[in-house]
């Protein structure tokens, strides 16, 4: 069963500001999430209910899964040194 991906304007800007080679890889990973919300090498973030991250080189894609509604909400797509800062 496929999931719906929700991308906020903030995350869309973050993705658009990435280098082209990274942007392509991020888009590929997002397409994979539609069918499999927890692909290989996905890490569940400690202390957070339904938040996960995917490593894409030096960048991280943080997202939240709503199993009941089959929705994946992208939270951040930033360099690894910036993604966990609030």
C-alpha cells in the first residue's frame, strides 16, 4: 500500500538549495518512501515517537510516519551537522 508524502514549503526550499547531485539522490529516496516507509538503512530517532531519518551521503532526510492515515511528512533535509539542531 502506498503512502502520501507531505512536503512543506520549508523542506521544499531545503531540497531546492541542495547541490544537484544530492538533490537527485534525495528525490530518489522520497520516491522509495511512497512504497516502503522504512527502507534499508533507515534509523528510528530515539526519544521521538514516529520520527525516522535516512542518510544520503553527508545529508539527512528526517520524516514522520502516520501509519493510520498512511502519510509521511518530511520534516527536514539538511547537512548532518545542521539537521538535529532546533
